[in-house]
């Protein structure tokens, strides 16, 4: 069955007026072909428990099944309506939303609850076994530094983090016109991470002249390096898309979140990639967060604050 997507805040409110409505939506995402009991494997319409909207009961083995079990909302005490609104705000707001803003919008009493909710939602933004880019389009590859500069510790000393990126460069369809001048190419899918993990072998890969990329050809890529020497015209011609994406990343981190620790930076990168790759259809991203999250267990409060949770592995 097709999962309906709210196309506006008003439609969102109409779709999810109660906990029962949210629970029904979760059931449709988890079992799009109809309820299949994880205990007895029977396929039949589940029995709803009105007083416990997050729980449904198998009509055959009478076992209760928690709709949030094994999801990013596992064992949560926060209302489903708050989770749904949080997912909607994160997915559809152009600048995203910070933990402080989320706490205010959802009326949460503790900042830590909003912080943990956002990180759980970010865990749901990473599609398991996602495909690599570059099969159909050339790919730009480069690195950038993110984070604040350190003052008073000597020239060249900083606490910034290096972020590697790869982005598809796609051609605009013939006949596409607009009221403003536009490029013949546009940014396709973005990945932030190592080339080997994110770009298919055989892809055309454009880089600058840094020696660290010299092995790409031997690793099976059609490597197209160019020494840029900081010249903007060369950069614009050879790497037109990735530097724009990097600039947007830095603006978002600084404008929405102000500062991000190295420990949690990978989670913010996951969110940026998720939102960037769905920028043309942000309304569908709401269901994507909840749908992908059905197979992802989010971090616990303790694992977030003691550093045990590895954002890179999720």
C-alpha cells in the first residue's frame, strides 16, 4: 500500500489528531502488506487495544506486539504525536531544527529529551545498505574543514574536523528553463565519507591535485585530477557542485546549531546528507525518517553522553 505523505502543516495536523492515528500510521509502515505476527507468523488484521494505542494484539496467538519495539522510538515515554511532529519539523524545515527549538516547539520539559530525540531521528535517516553513487554520473570528490578555529594556541592550530565528500554532477534535461540564469548541471546525490565506501568502482571521479588521490586510478576509478592552486575559475569549472554543498553544510552547522562537537559531528553529517538528497521533495522525507527508523535502534541517553554510541556505524 502507498503511504500517504502530509503536504502541509495543516494536512499533517488533520492526519495525526491523536495517538491512535499515529499508531495506525506506524502499523501501516511496519506492515505495508498487512499485519504479520512476529511470534506465530500468522497474517491477519490485528486487534487494537484502545487503552494502549502503541500495542496491537495478534488474533491467533493473542500475543501483544509493541508498535515501537525495535525502532528509534523503542520504550519511549514521549507521546507519538510529539515524535511525529518532531520528524515533520526536522524533515521539512529548510534550516532544520536545533534541540533548543525542538524542546520549545514540542513543549518538552527537558533539553536532554529533545537532544536525544533528534539523535534518534538522525539514526533513522541512514538507510541500511544504501547504494553507492557514480554509476550513471561523474562524481566530484574533495575535503573541507568544519568546526571553530582555536584562538591563542599558535598559528595553524585548530580543533576543526576534516570532512570528505563526494557528489554526483548531473546534466539538466533539455528544455528546462527558469526565470533566473541556471547552470547546465546540478547536484545529484551527496555522500560525506571516504570514496571507497560511497562511490562505485569505475566511476568518473574528479578531484583537485592533492597527492592523496593518486591511488584512485589503481583502485578502479576513472580519476580526473586537476591542480587548482586556489583559482576560483578552475574550481568553478572542475568542482562546481561540491564546494557549494560544503558551504551550505558550514552555514547550516553555524546558523542552526552554532557549534557541534567532534563526538556527534557524524550524526549531523548524516542529517545534512539526508536533507540535501531530499531537497526537491522534503515532504516525503517525513515518512522516510519513520520508515527507515523501523529497522534502526536509536541511541540511548547513556550511550549518547558517555560516548559509547558510534554515529558512523549507523
